[in-house]
């Protein structure tokens, strides 16, 4: 290869990353015998990433391929980096790299030219797993909603370096911070020197499922439209940065236009205008401090609405809250307080009904995507959930059903696979099938466990019916009539048989009493059986008198 090639990329489309300065953008520089640049430095499984600069010799690259990071397609390079403590294996990740196919082809060619061969590197890795040459990954149920990990908070890095986007609020939160920007923003809306970027929804988390061989044309067009919108947004942000660096735009003008572009890209134009107009009205004296504060409070409540009907609205509300923080409309303390409300809203409980449980499962990855929780906090919540619903043989039937009902929902939400669920169910099902059935107490225990498994959706209707027929034969074989009747009477309340099935069994017992008999011993046995049915509660008082009269009529 002659010369040097540079491949640009970016960290993703969540709200905070959109505000990252252009000189913080990631890139890969490829030369004849080495690579360098800035990207996510992760462990060999593509986790715990942080943005940093690097320089690596070509011969140290152990594998290259495509993966998924923060829901975005990414180039991944397995290599080793030297530090003060020696050398460690890492995975360099570059989300949404332009010309990723060309980069892959070039890197593989350079490895071959430098005598580094690895046939496995010609196969792209599966999302969420280690690349070839990296460590494998054992079974741990993880969410397939948002594969990959999260970068450090870019905005916090800017604050630490004194380059925050806008000044923080003073006595009146939001008023002084965006006063200058609001007037400029209002003036430039619709007549900006830089055309507004087409609105596009914030990127949703992408499940790590293989792409279809022939995707539907509609999906292709939507993806291409989204990519074009992103490219257009990036180009305009770059131009805006150039205008600022050249001194054509002042800090306030730059910030106003930057917020305008971000709001357009994230489909928050109406929200941005609402904020700008509110500040203008206050600065012009048309709103008092009290009225301004009341309106600001209403806006914050709108952003923290935990009753949003769908995940898309919920995501948009969170983006608005982050937007308010960047604009200085709310203080850091207010942001943290309201963020905690959103985080606490997804705390899982055993008593959560299926609809609420699914809603929390869908919202948790959104909090991570929008950087309201760190990747470590996200995984801690998921692990705490698995621990909460872990089946314990000592659990009561009610608790066990609550836990069992949660696992199939995890499959629906794509946190775990059907295989994961089957592996979780198998030991419980096997233990039930191996329970002893030598006594009435044993049979009752097995019935209770089977009903629990069925109610928890861990036992199919077909398997349950088969087991019910097997147990019914064992109940019929119990020699003690009174014990047998007591078990029959308890079955409907246990959920083992229906009322119709119970009535059929009751009529069989009555028919046996009035069947033909011979001798006084048989007659006495029938009388005792009738008394047993009444005593066990199978017959009402009225029914008992009626059948007693019928027996007496044969005298």
C-alpha cells in the first residue's frame, strides 16, 4: 500500500454523543506497517470501552471483523496495547465507520503482506462475542436489545476541561444561560445560513440478530434515509465548527446554531422552539419570574413522565431532559434528581404484572442508550433482576409462580433466548417428574408442583394433561376409600381439574353406590360410602338426604 488512509467514524447518535466536539471524533489511520488513531478501547469481549488514542504495529493485530457496538455497526480490531504494567489484549472498536468494507479489506491485505495470517479473521464475528483471536464468552443471559458497551460521558469530559457547551444557570435556572442563544436561535430558525438537517428519530437499540439475506426494500430505504440524514448532520456540524474556529461565529452564535441542529436531527425542533420562546418572553418582561418558573417546572414534568404510552415517547422524553441539562435550563442537581426518578421507575419487583414487567424491560436499555445510567449500572440491574427471579425450591407456590411468569417475558424482550429458558426450566421439570408418589401426601405434593409449573407457563398444556392422566390412575388405585374421596374433593381448588371434570368424578362415585350389589356386607359398604361422600363435602345436605331416601326405598 502506498501512502496513508484515514477512516472516520463517530460514537453514535444518543443525545450526549451528538454534542461531542468534532476534534473528539474517532478515526482510524492506516499506514504500511502500523495503525493509529482514536477509538473505543475495550476488553477482548468488546466490553468496558473507553475512548483513547492508540498506535499499534500491523503484526500485533490478531483479528479484524465487523461487530455491533451501542446498537451501531462497527469495525473491531483485536490486538495488544502496551502500558506501564506490560501488554494486554484489547479490542479496538470504531462505530459507524465510513467505508468499513474498504477498511476491512485493507487491514487484511496489510496483515498478509506483513506475514500475519489468520483464516478465522475472514469471517465476521457474531455481535456481542469475542472476535477471532480473542477470548470466548460463556453463557450469561444478557440483553440483546443493546449489544456492546457505553463510552464515558463526553459532556462530563468537556465540563472537566472547562469547555462545556453553555454557561450554567444563575439565580433563575435557564434564563441567563440561553438568553443570548435564544434570540439568535429564534432569528435563525427557518432562515439560517446553514440549511436545517432533516428530522430523524434518535437511533433505537438494535438486537444482535443476523441480517436477512434479502431484506425488505422498505427496511433498506429507511436505513439509507437514516444514514443520509446522519451524514448531512455531521457535515453541517463540521462546517459550523469551521465557522467558529475561523472567528466568523462567536461562542453564543455557535452554541445557538449547534443546539438548533441537534434539535432538528433528534426531532426536537418544536421542543427547542418552546424553550427559546419561553426565555424570550421572560427577557422581554412578558413573563414574571414566578410565571417563568411555573412553565419551566411543567416542562421538566413533561420530560419525567413515567406514564408514557410507548417506548418511543419515553425515549423522546429522556432526550428532552438531557437537552435541558446541556442548555442550562436545569441545574446539575435538578438533572440528577429527575434522572433518579426515571432510574427508580425501572426497579423490578416480584409483584410486577406482565405488562409492567415488559415495560420496564424495554425502558432499561433506553436509559443506558441515553447515558442516564452507565454500562456497569445497566448490567448490575440486569444481574439483580436475574437474582430476584431465580427459582428456589423453598419458595411458596405463589412466589414461585410470580418468578416463573417473568422468565418467558425475558425471552419476548430478547434478554435471553428460548434455549436459555429451556436450560433454566429443565432441572425444575426433571425434579418434579422424579418426586415420589407412594402416599396420598406425595400425590398432593406432586399435584401442587405440577399446577405451579403450569400456572408459571413452564409446563405445556399437553404435558400437563399427560401427567394429569397418570396421576388420576394413581389416585383411583388408592385402597382407602375415604382418602381417595378427600383427594378428589381437593382437586378443583388446587387447579388440577375443572369443575366439569370434578362433577363427572362425583357422578361416578354416586353410580357405584347405587350399582347392583349382593348381600348385607355390600349394602353396608354402600351406606358407609354415601356417608363418606357427605362427610368429605362431595354431597350437599340436600343431595345427601335425597340419596339416603333412595337407599331406604329399596328396603
